[in-house]
């Protein structure tokens, strides 16, 4: 069973435009994520799925394989599905900058049960071991079409933060629901109760290739649109999502302030 990692890179981010190409550390933000993904042992290939020619040009600059996808996708999952199809159909080709078919990657075909890891482009501090753990989780549970990760919260403020997604799971380790709201709601505490009863969702996914193509062929669902959480499309259509738990978490880069904090951490590590 083959495993590949695909990093959806959206240039036109609402809260931080062009963030994947921010370069205050001397490297593009997307480059940091790509290099972390390359440290994982199970994926045999790491590919960037871009929505803009500027991201393709940057990927070529640091030697990453990249596929230019439609700018109209509503989720990263939709974007990586297009990239997977294009890889199988085309292979390496450099076209004019105005051609939306630009590909800078070798031809690559996956079988139906092979695994695609969806790693967010703004996760420059992702633990490579988490990528391997997630891939192994799906490999060891072939009856489940999709898997993701979770971790404990550290503070009540994190639980209340709508930018940090929460997940509740059943005894079978399948997700019951994901939300930006504190779930479960603690009635006695009028909201957020004991921090230990909450699980933080980590936005990395694994899919069997055939399921990836099936789920992205479906329309966005009401809850997905409401919460702005792509994984709810699977939940609403009755597909199980296996949830593993890890110790190490990292915050994605959503705002200029978070990026400035990341740059500071990078500079601190460089001085050590």
C-alpha cells in the first residue's frame, strides 16, 4: 500500500493574504511545511497542490513537486483530489503561466486503497511522526475510509477559541462531531467545564484514494457550510472518520501575528 502526502496551498487566504509565500525566516512558509513532511518515513512522495502560479514558481524554486489546481475549490480536500487526478493523467509538464494546466511533478498513479495524506500548508511545525502515525492508523484499519488526529487541550481559553476545532469521539474511536464551539457543552459549568473532557482536532487527514475521489464528488453539506469544516461532509453523508490521539500539537498560521511568533521561534532555534 502506497502513501503520499499532498499539501494544499491556498495563496488567497482571507485572514492573511499570501501567507504561504511569507519568507521572513529566509524560507517560504509552505517550504517549512514541505520540509517537515519530507521527514516523515511512510510517504514516498510529497506534493504541493497550489491555487496560484506564484505558489508553483516558489515550489519550483525550492525543488518541490507541485500541481496547479483550480482557485475555486471550497476545501483543501477538493484541491488535493484534483491534484491526484492530474498526476495520474499528465506527469511533468511546464506550461505558459496563463495555462491552468501547469504541472511540475512526475506522473504518478495510486491504486484505490492507497493512502493520501492531506497536510495543511500553514502547519510549518507539524511533527513528522504524527504524519506516519496517521498513515499507519489508516493502514491498520482498512474498513475505515478516512482518519484524522486529536490531542488534549491545555487551557480553557483554547477550548473556548472558535479558531481551534473540537472533536468528540465514540468508544469505537470514530468521530461523532467536529465543531468550533466547545463540545461537549458542560451544562453545570455553563459552557466550558473540565479541560480534560475536551479533545482538540488537528487538521491533518488521511484518505484511501478511492474515498477521496468519492467524497469530493459530493456537494458541500449544510453543516460543512455553517461551521466551515470540510470533514463534516463525511459525517453528514454517513462515512466514519477514525480519530487517533497524539501528544505533540502545533498551531497553524492563520494571522500575521501568529506568523510573527513563528518567525521568532525560528530565529530562536537558529541561535541555539
